[in-house]
C-alpha cells in the first residue's frame, strides 16, 4: 500500500474507470470535498438488525461485515427476504422505529448518527413527489430546501440546469410530475432519474439506492446504472440493491455483496463470483444469467447443477473461511487504520440551521410548494369552490322570500344561521381528514433528511390553504347574505362574515387534529362522527342550553357551533325592537329581538365571550394537531 495515496489498496470495492455515456454535462464528474476532505469510506462489522415484535425479537441481519470505499459502486443482491433493504437502511441510519441495530457502522472512523443524512442521499424504491408541480420547479424548490441561501440565484439555476442535463430530464423540465391518469406525466424511468437529481443537489458523498431499476426496461436500467457508475468519478460511493440484473449490468459494478437469510454468502468482484461458486461445487447452467444463477444458489429452492446438499447456510459458513472474506477483513482494517491515522478526516457534523437555512426561508418555500400543488389540482380546491357556490345559491334562493320581522321570519333567520354554521363546519372538517395521511410518508422522509421541522411543515400546510379557505368562506356567506336578505347593516354583515370565517378555520383545525391523531382516514372518520353529533346537539338551535341536565352542561363549551350560532344571532337580532305578532297567540309571540335570543339561551352580553372562545378553540385545535403530528413523527 502506498502511504502517499490511501486509496491505492488493491482489494475489492475500489472503483474502476467508468465508461463514457451519452451525456456531455460535467457537474457530477467534478470532484467535490466534504468539510475539506474528498474521501469518505463506510465500513461495518458484525452488524445485526432485529425486528422487535410482540413476544420476542427476530433477527433479520446476522453478523454482516463489509466496506464501501470512496468512489466505488457496490451491488447488494440476494433472494427475496434475504435482508437487502434492511441492511442498506441500517447502514444509511434510516431504519424503522421497530428495529434494533447493533455492531459497528463507521463513516471515516465515526459511528454513524443523525448527521448521516447530511452526507448521504437515499433513493427509495417508491418515488414520492408532489404531482402538480413540474420537474424544474421541483428541483428549484428542493435546492432551496436542501441548500438554503448558500447559493446565489444564478448558481442555483446553473446547478439545476446541469442536473437536468446530466440526468436526461431537460426535455421534460416543464412537464408536471403527475400521477397515473393525469394526462402527460413523467414515465417510471424519468421519475427514477428525478429522484436521483433531487438527491444529487446536495452532492452527497454516499448514495444509497433501493431497487433503482425496478419497473424499468433494459435500456432505461442500463442508463441508470451507467449514471450511478459515472457518479463515482466525483468520489461519490454508491450502494444499491438490485434484483436479477442482466450480465451486462451485473459486470458494471465494482463489487457485489450476496445475502442469504440475513448473512453474507459472497462479497467480491462480479467476475470472481462465478468461479467462487464453482469451487463450492455449484455450476451455472448455460441458460441462466450470472445473477440468476447466484440468486438460485442462495435460495432454498435452487435448481443449479452440482452439489445439491449445499444449502444457503452452508454457503455462508464457507464464505467465512474463504480468501474473499480475508480480503474484505483487510479492507475493513485498512479503512479503520486510515481513519485512526488521519487519512480519513472526520465528516459527521450535524448541519446547523443557521442563516443559510433560516426558519422562515424554509417555511416560505414549503408554502410555495403546497400552494402550487393546491392551485393546479382542481379536485383539491376549485371543485370545492364551485360546490360551495352552488350550495350558497340554493340556500340563498330558498330563503329569499322568508326573512322578515315576523314570527315565521324569526324562525327562518335561525334556520339559515344554522345552515351557515353547519356548512362551514362539516365539509371543511371532513375534507381535511385525508391531507396529513397522504402527505405523511413524504414528510417523514424529508424531515429525517433534515430539510425542515414538524412545525414548519404544519404551518406551511395551513398557510398554503388559507387563500382558498378565505375565498370559499367569503363566497358562500356573501351570496347567502345577499340572496336571503339578511339584516342590511354593516355591523351585522361584518359580524356574520367574521364569525363564518372563524368557524371554517376552526373546522379545518379540528380536521387537522383528527387527521394527525389517527393513522388512517376511516379510523379518523369513525371517531369524528360521534363528535359531530355533540356539535349539532349543543349548537343551541335544537335544544335550549339551560334545559340540559346539569351533568351535561359542559358540552356546549366544546362546541364552536354554539358560540358561532349565538354570535351570528346577536348580529341579526340585537337592536330589533318590534316583531309582528299577527296570527300568533300573545303568550307564544316574540315581541323583539331580545325575546328571540332568550328563547335559545342567548344574550347580547355574550358576544365578546363567543368571539374569544372561537379564537381560543382555533389555536387549541391547531396546537393539539401539532402535538399529535410530532408524536407520530417521533414514533416513526
């Protein structure tokens, strides 16, 4: 080993010269440094991963050791259930909450931790994007979230342009990412490349890829592996799981790790794999590809010629006694030596949220992304607006000739007040139930990647919806107020509109609370329906509050419908001195607006209390929703 060149170890895992590809961009081929050091090596020794289940602990990965050296492309292969994805997520410090990882996982001599997210990227098998934004918009927004203010606008534009060129996405830069059935959208291969481009924005030194070629044709898969191979020119190490690649793709990797039942069956060069298995007595038939032969050999249901009795466990035992294992131990020891003596400088330092990643700066771009998604998806906003306008026209026209200063008019006013309050309660509340369950997987990924915090995500969601909420609420109440000929005073209009807007925002906040409290929409809905009955019964329209049993008189105070109904009733009846009692027995007649309010246990002195209670409930439900979201995120 040449001490002047620490990367000259002649063992498995080092990169070889990658072939040129069709792209002429040079962004990814430019060597980059991380905290002043280009070389980043990941080694792991005796790693065990277990899943904590009720009644015991089940090991998925057992005593696995290996190394990912600077600038190397390593494939992680094995039969289904061998533990490929489990091992890779453990190495990337992205294991699920119900798994336990033991053993040593070192990055340049340091034990990995949350800071691993700052020096690595992770390409998931399932891509999660906001469907309504374009490829270019997505990359620009992710550049703001990942890099903050560290790049000027020209540099950021150049970075995005280079990535679009390098990943072959220039032609679809202005195409919406989309989902199935939404017209012209990205193909599966283009979404894979967009996932790569998103991770490469921060120039990670290690890139983990979970089944990146799944669902792609052979040509697209070849392009993707060639792109991963080209990444190693800049010193990026790539570890990916892959399932039965062709011989051409298989030999593009620098080394391959084969797993069987959570153990290593082979770790070495792709070209040496066939010879190693032949020495074990397992011969590849001419009709099988190399990868297919290796996977069948490590499977309990293999069909290879040779020694039939050599089971996967025996292959793993033989590997521990092989020359390949000794070579890999040499690589691991060499990397630990290089780290101890300063050839591998420490790089695991958690990125701080300083001026470059300002809290409000990140919040702004999260809001912008959410707003674009809502603005461009008519099923989310504009259809709901059209629905509210149609309902407002129906309600307003039905009550257009019923509002007057008579006993029947008083009943009609209270009826339309209930419709105003209930319409601004139930539709918004149920519409919110699916928002957080749908966005939660992407939120978890980006939160773990240190892009933003839970509070930023939640506030951005709410603020992005605010313009549409105000538009819906104002459209509904103004149409109803005008067509139904409600009280023609500025104070009455302002109080009714303000209360209606508050009611809709409280309903959204309550919907957020139930959406974050329960993991699925059906479960949230099953608990929300009984709560709705409490809201309606205690609204003050169906029952006189003072007539309720003493033990239940606290229920109206959790019902914003009661406070809102009282506030709007006061706005409509306060100051009305005379009501026509023609045709109504004197004892049953309401002579003034005060009599109407008294019938429902309402009083004009309660107006400030009602408005204060509505504001308090708005903040209370949002606070509960944030706490529930934080709890779910921390447990995941």
